């Protein structure tokens, strides 16, 4: 409102506001006058467009006789007439202007507000809106309808007056005061140069979020905005304001439809970018011996890291990424994934103190996920205080931000926006290496754990970013040599990002206004030169490989000072990729989607055995419960009445949860109020509920750390599980520990989160089963192979028979035959003679179960599909599952009970032991899948 | 919302005899088949002819079914081509009527054959087909002019390629389902 009045008189203040079509809105009489006219015009236009011209017959005749030349010209005329008709018709088609805008740019409001369509189309839009009398409203003239709106409007008016008064006063004041100051002591006192205050980072305590503009402070009471929040809030669904994720307002997903575009951009063409400034960074400082002890205590115990092989990592030319863990009473508990970077020692000192690891002071950055940040910070604090001489840690959360990029165009986009601070080659060695990476289409093609650190120029100086020249360099020997040798050790100097002063200087970027001024004064087309006012931006570029698959796209992580993320982001989002388009924005959902498509577990969602993963899972449970509650009763799954076949009723455990409590027999957690009703297996009658409540405190004692009984569940790493499988002694897995696995369906099937995973039922000793010839017992009695409440005894064979033919050949055709006998009578072969037909018919009449009356459903099978194994075969739950666009079939990521899986693998061997049955929560049909530990 | 679903038929009028006052030998086959139609034929005559034929073939029911939507979208006497619009449900009645008509529906009309060459859900595709056929005819006429004897019957009957000849129209009934209905103008 203030702004409107501050416009200079010459400038039309209405330029930003909606201009309704004058004829349609302002005066009704005029509208009545114009409408018939415009309608008539339109009709004429359409009639004209539809009319196809044609010639009289004389045109094809030469004096009444047939003639070739005339024939030809008549056809040519016809072709022309039809073509014009098609063209005219298309032009007069009933499409409106806003439909011409690319889909991504279309706004619903554009059909009412001409200001919402691109400028070049505005005139036409205006005419169209007049033509069909679109009702338009001018926001400025709209009368407030509700009391609240009226009060708001009144307050706005009052504030307007106040602001005008204030402005007036301010204009008067400097004129008077300035003159006074100058007259008194203007030249007597030298002006004091003050530097901007450096933000305080205290040792061993948590850092405070950056000071927020007062305008936005109220909205960030219980969360922090990312540096690009305002940009994202317009283009993405953000985390609910009252329910921030990890105390940040994180973009969840783009408001556009983006599932398939993200898949394409991440794998085939384009790039996806995330503002990952919510990732937490911790600085660790101290003597190298102390640091080593601390890191060993965090689970970096591989000897390679501390021996010669880890020399590159400790020297600061490679990073380390992996899972950190902490010591908990004779077992280790995983905290979460982290990336650790060492700062190289300054060159001069290395010569002096090479032999003295105690004296040399080292600096490290630990980048971790915000959901496990506090846990890691506390653990680090404890470890750091135990060392002598003491080390110290700093919380660099709001000091260092980051952007992640993936996709074939990611390297190109980075090259386009990050220019080395010093133009001349050789100034910074790593910057030169970065520049030479043009042509790399996959960050995973860099050496493992490679990273680059250099200082970049303010990207706004070269805004808008220009396309870099991308040579097809897949076979370029120079690039190949760089990629294989990775010569970053040369001239290794401490990184700028570690230095607080450099970071602080980089956050004092010149204002956009001053850059605009410099751009305006330089010649058009000329780049703005770097001056002393432009500080270098220290960046670290991490190239990471996400999965074990060779072809999978890697990820670039750009770490830069928090305040520099926004200008970099703006440039990045406007970089014109050589394959067309710009990098896409991604949210949390896209992060999960890409991880899922690459078959990589996503932290914290796929790690329910960690504290962070547990709290994520509990949040998800609440969300699922809320969604379930919101559905009408007839349209939601009634867990109690789910018929699992063979007389088993009701969902196993809580259908809305990955119910590990149920799996491990832990006491129920009722804090969230989830499990009150839909848990028939355990709490069918009120008395049982009471008992559950009574049990709870004991369960809580079992885990001191957290009141949740699920907290005793431990995550096992692939390595430790592999060691257990390989161990010759039948060592048992630790109690209630889980392993994360990827699941691939052998045939059909798509899993969703919370799906139940069963192992195959064990081979049973044949029970007194009646021969199948006597199968035609009345349907009221249970079929012979089924004892009520138990699945059929040959369930394992039935499931093995479901394996695709290729693999069954080695597993034995026995299972298949068995299945054939039980399921269906043999089909009549084509071209069988009468005798065989008769015989088969007789056989089928004798053996087949009568079609009517039908045996009660799901007794021996679910529509000729094997039944699910029993509850005792439950081994785990799916945490993420969908149809995978990269695999072309259903895949899933889940967690299995290590104990049960180990048992199965030892009993049945690696081949059959890795088979499992996955059944979605609330469904009766399970599908065969194969699991693989990740 | 209920749309009125239509079909568009592209029809050629094919003649087999020469007009009065011209020797049959002097006329190449190409011209013989693709003669212009008399200027007396107006759209309303055509409609009347089809309606009466439908009435005689299918009775009142048939003629009533067709009555609503039958319309001539384009009639070019010079090239003996017209485009007919019929409702989708009953377009086969009109087609059958066309097949049974053996004279130009004017007084003392010449004997001719009405050949449906394309059925489509949108007029655009019909127009494209007409253009394609006209281009083929132009090509063969040019061949004729350069002295080579062209395959007149081939140019007349040729569908999309050499393989598709007489079955063209019948086949194309089906692919009209996938036409872009938005482009139709009715």
C-alpha cells in the first residue's frame, strides 16, 4: 500500500494491477452493445473459416471437352483450397490465449486475469475476455466480504497513513540534522570504519539460527527457513508450517506434476537440483591423534582408513562417506550417514611437524543429516571432552549451506554457474581441474570419494548464465587422464570453507543493486569484471556415487557459505542446459524417489533401526492414521475383517505401521494413540488392552534412552550381517536387530509402504493328507490339506512353483508338478482324439473339486494363487515401495529381522533363503520377491 | 457433456463413359474416370438423392436416423469430390445408399459410381486424404502429359501404398476412432 503512493507521478501506478476488460466490466450498456456485434463477427469468421472454396465444372473442361491441362489445374486448385481451409480452421479454433502458454506456466487465474498471461499475449487475452464476457474482478475495488477482511482493510488503510507520515518525517529530518552535524564536527573527526559483525560460533555448543529479518521472524519461531525459502515457497509444496520437518521448512515436492520428469531428468536428460542447506555440518578441531580416537569411537574402525590407504582421505584430497555409530552397552547403534572431509595442513607447517602427529592441529568437517544431528553432536561432545588435550567442535549448521545436483546435465550446470575467482589459469589448481571437467555426464565417473575445493566468483556477475561449450569428450584422453589420475594433491592448501573469516567475507556479497549498477555502466554484452568488493566464495564440490550399480547417476554436492546459496541457486535455476530446459527443482519426495529408483535406502525413512528413522516412522504412522481416519468407513480397510485365508482373520499387527513391535514381541507403544482399535491380533478384548497398558512401564525400562519400546531395535550394517552369514559357527544375530534390504519381485506385484514380508514356510513333513482323488468332500468341511487356521501343508511348493520358469528348472520341477495337481485339472490338449478327451473328461469329473457350491473362499488359495504364509513366518516390513520406473517393475526397500533371516538362509541356502513373499497391508494376496541386503 | 458424434465421408464420383460429343478413344483413362460433374448438382440435390435412396433401402426408420445430421461439407463439381457429414451411429446407412446410387441425382443424371474413399471422425483427416489423392492424380496426370501412359486405375484406386487398394475405405473406418476429435468442426 505504501508502495503505491511512493510511485513517481509520471509512472502509472496501475501497471502492476489487473486491468479488467473495460467493455465487459465497467459499463454494462457498453457490453450489451458490443456483444451481439462481436458474436456476429465471430460467426462470420467461423463460417468463413469452415467454407471450402470449390470450382464449377467448367474449370475442368476445355470448351466442354475433357482436357489434361485443365484437369491438372482443377486438382491444384482443390489442393490449395483444402489447405487454406485447414489453415484457417486451425487459426480460428476455439483455443484461448492462456492455452498457448507451456503447460508448466499455465495458471488457472490466467483465464480471469490478463496480467497472468505473458505480455505478448495480453492484448489478445483482453480481447477474448471482452468477447466472451469473462467475469473479472479488480482486487483493488473488491469490497471486503467478511468481518476479518474488513478489519484488515481498515488496518491497512490506517497503516498506510502512518507510514506516509513517517516517510514525510524522515524526509524532513536528514535535511535539518545533516546540516547540523556537518557544520559542527563534519571534518574534525575522522569517520570510523566498522566491519560487519562476524557471527559468533561458540565452541562445543549449538549454533543459533541466523538473525532473521523482523518481517519474517514470526514465521520462523519453531523452524528455520532455507536460504531459498521464498523462491521455493512459490514453486513447491512446503512442509506444513505447524509441522516442520527436522525444524526446517523443507520443500516437499514441486507444485507441478513431476514424477516422470524427475525420473527422466535424473537419469537420461537434464538435471535435478535440491537446496540441501538443511543438512548439518559439524566442525571438529584438534590434534590428529585425538581426532583419530574420536572418529574410531564413531565407528570408523576400518584399518585402511588409518593406514597408508587412508592417507589421501587424511590429507584432504578424498572424502569419506558412511554410517556413523555409537557405543551402547556391548553393541553399537547406528547414528546415521555422514561425510567427513579433512582440511589439508598448510604447506609450510607440514615440513616442520611431519613427524609429530600429536602437535599437528587438524580440522574436519562432518556433514550429516539433520534428523540425526543432535544425536551425533551430543555423542561428539562426549567423545571430545574425554580426549586430552581436549578437542573442540563447532556447530556450523547455519554457516554452511549446500545444493545437491544429479542428472547428466549436472556437471554442465555447475560449470556454467561456478567460475573460478581468479581468471588466469594456474591460480588455483583445483579450479582448473573443475574447469576441465566439461563433458562429464555423470558425477559417478569421477574417482570414488573425489571432491574439489576452490573459490568461485559471485555468480550474479555473469547472470544470466550462459551455456557452456560442452564438447563430446567421452573419449578425450586428457579428460580420461584427469578422471583416472585425479591430480588434486598438487598445491594442496587449506580450504577456504574451513576458515571462518573467508566464509564471513563471502557472506558480505555486494548488494544486487550495486551489481545492477555495475552491469548498467559496463558495455552491453561485456562481463562485469571482478573487483576488490567481490569476495571469493569458497566452495567444496563433493562427487558421490549413490549406489553400487555402475550406470547409476552420481550426485554433486555443492557446499558454500549459507548466505551464498541464494545467488548460486538463482543462477542454477536459470542455467540453460545444452539438452534443453533448465535444471528442475526437487523436493524431499524427489530425493526419496531417486533413491528408490537407484535401489538405495534413504535416510532416515529406510533405517527404522536408528533413532532418526524411528521418529520418522512414528511421524509417518501418525500421518497414515490421520489419512485413514479421514476416509469414510466404507472406503477404508477394515483391518479386523481382513481374510488372510485358511481361516485367518485380521491384519497382522497394526496395518498402518511397519509394526516391528509386533514382529519382535515388544510391548505396544500407545503414545500416539494409534493401536487402540485396529489391532485385533493382540487387543481383541478390553482386558487385553488393560494388560498391555500395565506392561508398558516394564517395556520402557528395557530401553533407558527413549520411552519408545521400538528404540531397542538395532540396525545392522551389510558388513556385519555378511560376517554373520559367512561365519562357520552358528552365531546368532543380536536380539531385535534388523537389516535393510532391497526387494525385487520375481514376477508381478507392487509393494507399498508397510507391506508385510514373509519368508517361505518351511518344508513340512507330510501330514496325513488324504489322496487327492477324494477331494470332492462337501464344501462345508475343510479341504483335506488344510487344517483350520493353518495354511496348506504344501504351501512352500506352491510358492516355489510361482518362480519364473528359468529359475525353477534348477530348483526342481517337483514343486511345479505338485502345484499342478492341486490347483487345476489338466487342460484339454488341442487336437486330442475322442478317446483321450473322454478319459480326460472322466478324470476331471472325478478329481476336480466341484465348481458349485464353491468351497468357502480363501480356504486353500486366493483365486488360484497361493495363500500367504502364517504369522510365524513374518520377517519384516517394506519401508518404501512402488512401481520403479528404472526397473520397469515393482521394487521395494524394506527391513527384515536379522535373526529370522539368518536362520532361514542357514537352513535353506542362499538361493531359496533369499526368496520372500510380500503382501501389502490390508490385502490378501502376496507376491514372490527376492531380497538383497544393502 | 454429451457430444454429437459425427463421421465424415470423402466421396469421389467416378464416371465410366465419355460425355456427349467426345470420342472415347481420344480420352486417356485418367480423365475418363475423373470427369467433372455437372454444375446442376447442388448440395441439396445430393442430399435429396441420398435420403431417397436410404428411404428405399432402409425405410422410414433409416431415413429418420440419417435425417438429423446429413450435411454436405464440401462439394467440388470440377473434381467430382464431396465431403459428407453423417452421424456416427448411422454413417453406414449413408454409405450403403451411396453404394447403391448409380446416377448423378439430377434430372437426366449421368451414370456414375459414388466411391467412399475415407471415413474419419474429423474433417481434417478427410481433407488431408483428399489432398493426398489429388496430389497422386496430379502426379499421374503429369506422367500422362510427358507421354508415358500412366496407370490410371492405379492412381484412382491407390490407397496409402500399393498394397492397399480396394479395401482402403473399409479399413479406414476403424482408425477414425483415434482421430483428434477436438479438431472437428461442427
